[in-house]
């Protein structure tokens, strides 16, 4: 009986050691700077891809973008759905945000502002496409994480803050 207890304890110690090694490996791979960089890129991709399709030229929206906000997209609010007010203006602002905020995020410049912008856009997108919540909540979580913990060390924001400290 005592021998069986020793085998159990040895097995448990072996499993605990393996879990500790695996946990240490994950911790070494998932560095905060890498996590913050990947979050910024991951959040940027869907917005950039959507935004780039709305442009026909420099500051010139294609007709489809305006048509979407005029005819297709509706705000699903109580008593609605409702059409977007000033659809051409909303389409332009949306396209600017979908291209501009991702660029800022990837560069890590004005990062928290860009993350907040994409979080607000995500909320409006959720009101427009309520069935898309499984994706939208992922975007919201990424935006909140970026806003809360910042861009990380691989960013223009970090370089600028370091430069300001060095000049103080």
C-alpha cells in the first residue's frame, strides 16, 4: 500500500514538473511586447481590409461605399431599424477611420486613441450587423486590451516617451 502511495506521489510530482516546464515555455513565448504587437496587427487587419475597399482614389470614395450607407446599412436600435443620417458623410468618416486607425495601430502611434476609435466603430458596426457579435466582441476585447495596456515597446509611442524622458 505504501509503495502505491509512493508511485502516486512520484507520478504527481512528474506531472507537476512537466506542467511547470510547459507553463514557463508559454510565459517565455508570450512576452508582453510580442502580445501587444500582435494585438495591434490583428485588430488592424479586418478594419484595413474593409476600409481600403471603400476608396476609389485619394479622398474619393467609390459609389458602393456611399450606396452601402444609403441603402443597405441600418442602425438596429429600439423601434428601428433606422437609416444612417447623412450617409455620404458617415461613409467618408467610416472609410477614413477604417484606414487611418489601423495605420496608427500598426505604427504604434497614438495607439490608445486609435484603439478607442476602433472600439467606437465596433460598437456602431454591432448596431448595424447585430448577428456579427461573435466577431465584434473579439474586436472590442482587442481594442480594450490595447487601450488598457498600451502599444508596448515596439511602437512610435514608446520611442517618443523614451525621447521625452531622455530630454528631461
